[in-house]
């Protein structure tokens, strides 16, 4: 029998003779490894999860024309969007604002890509349906109440080119309050307008929008209907973007877009990005703190168990030392047991840790978590290291056993 096989037989036989105590140590290591693997998995997946959650609160980036009074064209928007990886873009909603008249009352009409607006502003609550066909319109709740409109009603919308003013106000509620520049609808009294220049279109109300923000004072139509109503090419006062990225990546996108000679400047919606960064930092700090505490408790449990094992084996150790066994052989045996326990506990904990992380992710974030294969060897190595470190004091006590005193039964 080789020396290595004999060494493994000694270790396994020693563990089996004290299986109840070793099972407690193994259980402690497995629990620690499970928490370590699970929380570290959550730690690295939290930015993605939190990013997905914060995308429900509206756009986190906007683009406007660099020059005051100018608007953003389709080509300008597409050039700027090339900076951002396509897979990171959740939604892009360009908005064009004009003043129209309904029942001789000036109202701001916001034209946008309605499908994209649902992605950038998923928090909008719509009673009824979003417009999906030409001639359909969505009223903000405030406008609907003032005009006495309800779902299914038809209304004539009048556009007069001479009195139209654009607006660079973002429609992501309070999140972009610092970036507003609302058109003055009161100038649209139509008193000096030539009736022959008016353009009329009939629209059917499909939904009533309730956001608790400025959007309730607008009506929303598609970009195609805006082009028909104004009989001109539609350009954008503001472009809202919902981008799945860290705050550092978002800042780099803003800098790159602003550096382009495309006539477009970009800036972050600070309330969304700052809140996301703050919550993410605190959550990651909490996960890290809990992981450290659990690992410390694991070390205490393993150290206590191994201390009890070393005490039980004092006579055995004394006899071995009396027969000439060096301290190195005793240390090697104890450390071998620790490494074996740490390896098994780490392996078990790696699998259970992913299950634990998946349960947390599903119940907290309502989405599955990404498996991190690199965490398996890391968890095993950390488990072995913690177990070996926990055995330092018991091993030190074991090597200080005096054979003469122990064999006399003292």
C-alpha cells in the first residue's frame, strides 16, 4: 500500500470513528458554503436585477438638440444611438410636441413611438388601450376631465401651423423635472389665424392616462398621425432612453454622445440613476456584511468541533508521540481531515448556494438568476481555507500534548 493511500485511509477512518461530531462540522461548512455561494451569486447578479427593476420607473437618459431652439432629426438620433450597444437598450421613445385645438381649447399633443413609450415608461397606468392604429388618441386624465372625454368618444383635432410652438419637455414624470421646457399654450388663441390654413383630423379616444405627473396634461398620438396632422416631417424635441447599464457605463455613453458632432447632447435622469446607484451600493454592502458574518460563525463552529475532537484524541496523540511520531504527522492528519471536510462541504454548498440564490431572486426580483460556474471552485477553495484556519488552534493544542502526563491518565 502506497504512502498516499495509507494516509487517506487514516483520515477517512478517523472521520468515520467520530462521524457524529464530523457530521456537525460538515453541516456547518456546508451551510457556510451555501450562504457564501448564494450571496456572492446574488452580489454579482444584483446590478442586472436592480437595473431591470429600475427600468420600471422610466427613462434614465434623454437626448436633445445641442443648439437651443433646434430639434432632433431621425438621422441625428440614430447616429447617437450607435454609441450604445443594442443589447443594452430597453426602449427609445422620441417625442414631438405641438399645440393643437380641441373644442377651441389649446392642448399640447405629444407624438411618439407608442410601442417604445410603453417600454421606456412601463409605470404609466392606462385605462383602456394604447393607440395602435391611425386616428386613435390617448388622453391624459387632466385633459380628459376638462373636456369631458371618455373611452370611445370621437373628437376633432385642429392644427394651425402659424401658432405652433415646440416643447423640449420630457414625459418621464417627475424624473426629468429638471430638464423641462414646456410650450406656452396660451399663445395659441387662434385669434389671428387664417381659418383656411387649419388642418383637421378626427381621433377616437382609446385610453386615459394616469401617471400623477405632467403627462396627464397632454394627449398622445403616433408619429405617423402627427405627420398627417402637421403635413410636415416630424422631428423630435426630446428622445427618452431606457438603458440597462451601470451608472459608470451610462456616464460614458453620455460623454461619447456629447462628444459626437451629430448635433445631439445627452444627459442622465439624475433621480433615477442616483437612486439606482444608492440602492445598489447599500444592497451589495449588506450582502457582503452578511457573508462575512456567516463565514465567521462557520469558523467558530468548526473550531469548536475540532477542539472537542482534539480533546477526545489526547491519549491517542500522546501514545503516537511516545512511539516517536513527529508533530508534523499529527498536524498533517488533522489538516487532512479539515481539507477533506472543507472540500466536501464546499462542493455541497456550491450546489445548494445556487438553489438558495435562485429562490431569493425569484421571490425578491421575480426573475431567474444567472449561474456563475467560476463560483464552484472559489467556494470549495474558500471552504477549505476557512476549515483549515479554524483548525489552527485545535492542532496547536494537539501538538503540545505531553505523552508522559497523558499516558499516566492525568
